[in-house]
C-alpha cells in the first residue's frame, strides 16, 4: 500500500522514512533553508526505488543555473524512468516533465 504525502497525494513508496525525507527536502527547498539535496539523497539511500524522490532530485537539478548539474539531472531522470512501472500517474507526469 502506497503512502500519502502531507498534502494527501499518494507516492509510490511504503517507506515512512523515505517519505519523511521527501517532506523534509520539500520544506527545506520551499523555505530556502540548508540543503534539500542532502535530505532527498538521504531519503533515496533509505529507499533507492522511491520514484518521487528521484523526481524531486531531478527537479532540483532542472532549476539549477549550473551547466555542471546536467549529468546529475540526467542520472535522476534515468533512475526515475527505470522505476516508471512502479509509479503512479502523477509520478509518471513528473518523470515526463523532468525528461522534457
């Protein structure tokens, strides 16, 4: 059974620790605090198959103004795409957006 984030949206993980990591990374990102990348990397270390975690990570790199972020963006997109068969419709939309 997939969990729901604090906004009530389903995510394709059964790991509460990974979901907590996503929520922490989101709060850090939205508040311009600390390092949301480290928080999402911790969540992915807990659950490497956490589709939304890879999508969030890709999003962080997609908005970067550094050309050096491109390989990491590609890595995150490819990791998410490899898990697309486990993703829900919303997550597949995020994967497609990151690929675009």
